[in-house]
């Protein structure tokens, strides 16, 4: 969940405040973040009022251009060819 910390900051929340919203201890939140299940991801997204994908990538990282992705290592666009 690469974008989680940025989302918390954007929403004006600390990890402690977010864990309070979830009704869990901060230590448990850290454990859930290390190995989240699909249900955990859905719960985080619902609590933050964002789509699930936004926990992993910022809207700037998601390109509108069809058939391209951004290389996570160098940041260059990679064109995909659909057969």
C-alpha cells in the first residue's frame, strides 16, 4: 500500500487517528498494513472514502492514456501492445 501514508496526510489523519476510526490499536494497524487481506484493503479504502486502487497509487501515477503503464523503477512510460 504505497500511497497509504500520503492519503492519511491528505485527509489530515495520523496513523493513531486512523486506527481510532477503525476501532483498533495502532500496533494492530501496523500489523494489518504489513500483510493486508482483501477485506482489510476494502475497510481501509471505505474508511478513507477512496477507491481501493488509490491505496497503492496516486491519481498522478495512474495515466489516462490507454495501453501504457509507468515503469516503477525508472518512471518512463511503457507501451503495451494488445493482441
